[in-house]
C-alpha cells in the first residue's frame, strides 16, 4: 500500500450526488411542505435533473438544452386549452425532466389539457398545492447538484492521484488491483478477451465464490458489457472495457459495488486509465498473461493458498482441472559459451510447444531462480509419460532452433492439485541434478538421477554438509587433489585412464593418490570408504555445480 494513499478505512464506496432525479427532488423536505402531487407521468420520475429553470414565457422551450425541471405558475397559459397542450408538447421536444406548476395564481386545480398532454408525452407534471417560493427550491436543488459535481471531481482526482503514484513507483499489477479494490469495497477481477482471469483482488471469500462458478459469471459479464467504455448495472456490477493504443484487450469487473452509479462510473474510468498506463509502462516481454500464470504457479509450488481456492483460480485462468493429471516441469537453459545471449523468450517458446501438443494444456511462466516452469494438465486416463515426452521433445527442438540447449526436470504425476507442491519441489531438484549430468532422454525424472538426484535433494541439509566436511575435509582446501580424486573415481579406478585424463604420468598420479590417502587417513582400496568419498563428492558438486552452471547459462 502506498504512503500517499488514504488508509483503507478512509476509502470504500463513495456516492457523490452527481445526479438528482425528479423523484429525489420531490423527496426533499423543503418540497414536501408545498404539497406536491404527481398529476401525470408518474412512470418517469427517475429522469435525471440537470438544472432548475423558472420561466413564465410560453416559448421557453427554445432556451432549454434538456434535463431541466421547469417551474411555472402558468399565468400566460390560463384560459387557452390549446396553448396548454402546445406548451407541454414543446417541453417534450426540449427533453425536459419535468414541469412543476404552482397552483394559486393562474390555476386553482390541475388544468386537464396540460395533464392529458403530459401523460401522452411521458413528461412528469407536478402540481404544488401550497404557495411555493421558487427561488428557495432552485437554491436547494442547485446547491446539491453543485456539491455533487465537486464531490465527483474530488473523488476522480483522489483515485487518479493514488493510482498514478502507484504506477510511477513501479507497483505490480496486483498492488494496483488491491488499491482499486480498496476504493471500491468489493471484489475486482481482471480478465483477458478470452474471459480468462489474469488477476483479482478484494475479499477472498467473495472471490472464491465468484471463481467457483466462473464459466457462468463470465458469460454474464460478456452479456452486460455495453457499447460504452464503462457499464454500470443496478446490482452494482461495473464492467470496464480496457484498451491500449486503440485496441481492446480485456475487461475489469467490479462485483457488487455499493456506491452510486455515478461514483462507480468514475472509479471504472480512472481504473481503466491506470491499467492502460501500467500496461504501457510495464515489461512488454513479461505480459500480464505470463504474470498471472507466474503468480498462480508460485502459489501452487509454495502451497501458499488453500487447495480449494487454487482449484477455482486455476479453472478461472483457463487451466482444465476436472478429471486431469498434473505434471510440473522445470526447464533450464544451459550455457553454450556465447556472450550476450538473451533467454527472455524461453517461456514463450515453452508455452508454444505445450499449445502445439495435442491433449495437453498448461500454465507456463518464468520463475526465478528456478528457470521456466510449466504445469501440464493432461486428461485423466491418458498416458501422461508419453505426453510429457512429446512436450519435452518439442521444447528442446524449439530451443535448439535458437541455438540453445536445455534440460527438463519433471515431478511425479498428480491426480489432485493438493499434491502439486511436492511434485514441483521434486521437479526443481531433478532439474538441478540434470544440469550437472544431462540425461540421455528428452526429460529427466527422479528415477533418472538416482544417487546424484538424492544428494541434490539433500544438499541444503546441515547433516549432509557435515558429512562432506568429514569425508573430504583436507581436500576441500586443495582443489587440485580434489580433481584427482574425482577423475580417479569417474574412470572406475583405472589408473592409466585417470593419468591420461589428467595429462600426467602414471608415477605422478601414484604420488598424488598416496598424498590423498595420507591427508584423509584412508586406504583407497577400501570399497566402503571409496563409496563414502564418492557420495561426498556428488554432494559437494550438488552444492556448487548447478549455481555455476546457471550463472554461465545467464551469461551465455
């Protein structure tokens, strides 16, 4: 929340009296003292009143612009039935809100020609049975109209200032929506043209209820969207069309706004401006669709939200969730030695590969520092392993066309979203292990990385770190001898191969192996000790190699 903005308690729905209706005017205490009676046009009392105009001239209609409530005593109309009808007809052509006739000077009762004409023209005709000083009525109504307009300007300026400051401060889309939700006091949902939810804000319980039935709700949103940029519905739904550079790209919907229609229209318009600015100022390579996928994937991977809420969010985001199998995948691009390489389009390439694979849907986003993450949704009963391999092949081929190599690590297949968090953790660790030792196939699973994968899973465990220090202690301070031991073990303890790989003579290798035995106090012919050394080496590599490899890939 930005410091410049009012506190949430100071915000919420605000209802400036931007508009008064004929009914509102009649409900004023001042007007009630004059005995108002609706003589005709009772069905049209909700017409908005823009201004009050006092006039006795019979041709006053030529001076009106529409929306006025005309006050008259009818002095120049008395005794002329035709003039009375023509007068009301001229009011219809001028689109007045209502005609108020003060009885007592020209008419003692409601003139029938005026009543019939008003009923026919659909214009409210109000008669005042007691003397009414019109100037007091105009003062009262005009002051309310002007106050409402100033209040509307103040509300508009408050919202615009708050949202603009957030944009200029580099706020995220979620922070912007949170601020809009604070002003509206109701749930707020942002959707793209396909009616998929990109982000939401507001009361979690209300949002969960909306997203649970999003298919139906989204159809209602599409039906309610009008021809204008902002549509306000009587039940408090505010539907805002969002545009950038003249092209519509989505909608913002406020559900159950409790303020007036006018303040809702103002809030919608200012929100549209702020979102358009955010879209123009934002990272074009990291669009809102990817940001929405990233937020959902992070919540799925971390278990930060309740499974039921994640279920509704995933479905509203367009991911099939009914009778599906879920497989998390981590894609990591390997360094190829090139300078200045840019892998910012990797999520796009992965997403395209997923979209082009039959029978699978997915969410794809860049999740730092893990790389590009994808959650595959596969129809229940389909061979998920076969689908995963097809996706992996397409991903590797797409990246190869850009001159890049990558490893893919996948977690176990999940039948429910509750299990996705553990599977994501497995995919991350499998990808970690695969970076150091890329698998032969297109995608690595936990079974492919075996012992190397196990030590990677445990690499941050303090007990494993103590084991590394205990087994390799002196060699950790002598990288050259550590390299000799690694090569010796990797060549199957074949001294000739090891010497050749190290580019040294066999006697030199013998001396170095003896030095290792002396430092560690072991016999390299002891198979149990050799196994411990090998595990310690794998664990040591697991703590260093992936990070170095990732750094190289970022540079490459």
